[in-house]
């Protein structure tokens, strides 16, 4: 029986999501890479935005595309690269379909995902997938 979803093609880009990166800076934090002085001492532009915040931008893009299916059938694995992001960076989450694999519950859509800053430097890369029934 043919599934009642439109066929998603490899190479399809899902709608991107752009945000201005922000995370409050606590000068008393135990994780000092998230303070301006410490980060600058190590050659960073300023306090690094936490990985969970950067990941949340990618996950929001995926939820916007897959809806509630993401909550039940979504998977993601990422790496943080390229020196991270600092407050005020304009970051854009992207996703591109790399494979479609049939499963019992539906088609698993596999995407390459990444988050890049305003200079097009990638700060998060990875793979995500979700089943569409």
C-alpha cells in the first residue's frame, strides 16, 4: 500500500531558521568559557554561547518542519566546531535531505544539519532524522 505522504527527494532543503544568538553571561559561572574575559584570553571573540542553546536553534528548525512527529520519532547527533558563537551572532540553522529509508512505522527522513554564523562559518554540524508516517 502506498503511503499517503508526498515523496521527499534527496537534496531537498528544509526551511532554514535564523536567530540572533543570545545567552545571559553569569560572571560567577563555574564553566568559565562562558565569560568574556576567560574566552578572550584563549583567542575567542567573547563568551561562548552554550552548546545546548545552539542545538536548540537546530531542533526548533526540525520541529517547525516535522511538527509533533519530531517529538516522537526524531533523532539528532551533532558536533560543535569552528570556534562557536557569541552573543549577537546571527546564526542560521539548515537541513538537507541525504536519505529516505523505509521503516515499519513510515519513511525515516535523514538530513545533514548545520548551524552557521553570519560569516557562513559552520559552528554546529551533524545528522538528524525523523519518521513520517
